[in-house]
């Protein structure tokens, strides 16, 4: 029996935690895959890019904030099989950044208590991360 190769897509996400202990989530805008679902900020890791560098770039591009790799603490990861690819997503936690969180890509943003995250519809890969964050915070 021959196994079919599955394309693995590496994306990175972050739980930004504010001074009140709330987590930032963004709602995917219309016209994008999984539109209307809530997710943690982040995005695809480019070839030759480390997950930390990708996250720093994505935070600048999506939210107009800057942080350093030393401010990103790895917490857990998601591994999820979608229909046409397999997603591998490290989740970092970040409590320190500069700038004001501003949605630059048409997304709606919301600061949410970890215990309330399960009330927001999320992509399948993000759902297991909610319980880990809730228990950790």
C-alpha cells in the first residue's frame, strides 16, 4: 500500500496577553478562507524564516505592533488535518510589545478572558488551544 504525501503547512500564532490577563483574538474578514471565525494572530512561516521571525513580521503587518523573539514564549502547538493539507501551528504567548494594537487587514479584534474563548467560533486547529490557554492563565 502506497501512502499519499500530505502537504504540511507551517503557520505560527500568538496569544497576546494584556495587563488585565485578556487574550487578543481576531475575526477573519469576509472573502478569506474560514471567514467569520475567530483566531489568534499570526500567519504562514515563509521558506527560510524561523517561527519567531514570522510572528514578529506578522504582528507588524497585521496589528502594527513590534516585539522581540525574547518576548515570545512557546506554549504548545496544534497539528490538524484539513482536507487538502496538514497544519502545524506553534502557539506562543507574548505579554510585551510596543505600539498600539491596530487592525491593519480588515479584521475585527477583541480582548477576551481565557475562560470565555470557547464562546467564539474558531477554526478546527485553534479549538484545542483554548483549553490549554484557559488552564495556563
